[in-house]
């Protein structure tokens, strides 16, 4: 049997352990939120660095589906660039011709539809309304994704964005896109105000 003093000490010890665990959990949660926030800011800066201007989370009209969601639409010296972002971690196995791609992570295996197929749909829908601006697109994978057998043609890792779509000297880039600005300004208005149904 414990005397009252021992019971009090045990209770205080248990309370200290619970409080310590709560502080540790709160610290871990806070660190994860900070790291996620930092990664999002780095991604935003990376995307902005390759574009003269850009739109985020817009819908492009599509006659058969209503509307297609675009994560990022960039105005670059090479034309419009659609970015379809994928936050995936693990080894990714996929190719241009495969219907399904596979992720292997932490001993588990997942499959998902080839994302380049949906990207082609987005490119086609945007070309129908882009006027004179050329349209291209990429499926962009976060840094946690590794492609052991190589990257498919329309995909890239986030870190490669700046190298693959180098903006160069900003004043020169702005002069290159100048002829496209009327169509770009129209798109900025139309796509932002779109009320089309979202189709992922």
C-alpha cells in the first residue's frame, strides 16, 4: 500500500510525464507545420522565378467536361505552361505509354492513373481559348518522388523546374511575352471568373 505522500508523488510524476508528452507532441506538430509552410513558400518562389506572370487554381472551359482545374498557369517566354502538381513520396514507376503508374514507399505499393493523360486534356482545352499563345504543360512531382527508371516525357521533379524553364533576364523575358499580353489579360479575367464545374 502507498501512503498519501507516495500517492501524491506518483500523481505528480504521472502529470509531469503527460505534460511532457503533450509538449513534445505540440512541438512536433508545430515543426511539421513550419516545415510544410517553408516548403510551400519555396515552391511558390520556384514557380514565380520561371514566369513573367502566373495564375493559380483556375478552371479552363472544356466542352465535354464543363471545366478542368489547373494548379498553376504560367506565362513564360516559351508561352503558357500548365503545372499539375503531385505531392508524392517514394519510388515512382511510370512511362508515357503506361495506363497506370506505381508508387513504392515504406514497403507499400500504390497505383494511380497516368497523370500525363489528364495533362494532355488540359493542354488541349487551354489551346482552344489561348489565342496566339503557345501552350505546354508538365506534371511536377515534389522532391520526395524518385524515378529509378527515368522521368516520363511530360513530367519533371520540382527542383528541375528552374533549369528546364529558365526565365533568364527579366526585361528580355517581358519583351518576348509582350505580343501575347492582350490574350493573357483576357485569360486572366476569363479563367479567374470561371463558373465551370471542376473536373479533376
